[in-house]
């Protein structure tokens, strides 16, 4: 599915879409009572009562500007091991077929932008070829915010999962000389630039796309689930700096609400944000 942003088309490239997160493991404030009270609009699009899991997707966004083919975030990846979430070990998803269906072959991608370096955003940086992890996007520069890389190095030194992620999904692109470290306000070209959106992780960035007066914000994990339209102050369990994550989310809502701004989140469908008497509504496109 592609979404128009002015004269550009942004495509969702979906790796997985279905029951995924245990509700209070993703959103600690989402108690079973609160979930029951909101079951009407949540079921079945955003909550699967049979599996008792929030319905979420894992996805990238791909776009072609006048100058470049760009992929934002790279999902979980196939054949990875050592992930804490059992669903993310040994993945066998037709992600590259989905990328091809969106009109992109891996070797044609010029830039891979990583909003942050969590497990579900870096996986397709690499793929396994003859027993070795090699860059999936052979001709791409992978743009990584310096601060985020330092944070990953810290995680990799202290947790087994992130040591593994560093080895299988980051080190191979570094060794291939394909990583470019950038500041969090880096401009890629005249229609795509980064903007800091810290909180979920210290170096988290959003990708702002502008064309002909229309704007989209590829927001990564600034927000995780449609439930957060009702509760902008609810963080995910994975948000590192709670206070900063709340501020960044509020800023996104306030800057986007009631304007022609598409919000493209990491784990659910593209939407526009509207303000309501109670707070905010997400209008899916
Ligand atoms: Zn994520």
C-alpha cells in the first residue's frame, strides 16, 4: 500500500501484522479493566481477545524522492537468534517480496535510515548468506545517529540480546563500510530530513518528508499503539526516558493535530491526528 505525500509515494513494507504484544507488557498502564472498558473499538483491529494480544505490525517505510530511494527501519529480520521475544527468533517472513511488491529491489536502496536501534527496527540490515550475516542493501548507506550508536554499544556491553543484535545486525554493516554516523537533524535531500524525537531511546529520530506543502512524519516508536490516542502520557515498557518520551509524544500530537500531516508510526497503520474534546483521535488513511 502506498500513501501520497505531495508528489511522493511512501509505501508500507510489512513484515508482520497480527496478534503480537501482551497488553501490559507493551503498555504497563493498560490493565485488563481498562482493556475491557475499551474493547468495543479495540476489537478486532487492535486487540485479539482469543490470543489476548494487542494487534500490531512490524514494518518499514520505503519512498523514492527525486534523488534517492530510501528505506526507514528494517524490522526484525529472518533467521535471527537470541531475541527475548520468541516470535522474533527464526523469522521466515516474505519481507523482501513485500519490498519488491512496493517497487524496490534491495540493491537499489540508496539510504537506510534507522529511527533507533531496537531489535524490531534493525533486523533486515543484514541477511544470512552461506552462514554469514551480510548487508541486505548492498549499495546503501545506513544512516545511524551517533548518540543512538553509543547507546547501543552500552546495551551491547550489558545485555545478551543486544550483544547478539550488535553482532548480527550492526557489525556486518560497519565492517562493510556502509554506516554513516549523522546528527539527529541531518538533511538527506530537499524533501527528507531527520528531526530529534528522544525518549523512547536517547538518539531516536523521526523522518520528516515534505512535498508540495504536504508533510509526513515517520515517527518510529514515539508512539506504539492506537490506545495512546486516549492516553498520550502512557509510555511503552521499552521507553528509556519516560518523561522525555511523554514530552516528545505530546509534541508530535500537538504539531500534527488538525493539519495535513500524515503520522507513520512503527507499529500500526498510517493516520492523521485530530483533536477532540477528550484528547486526540487517529484517522487512518
Ligand atoms: Zn518498535
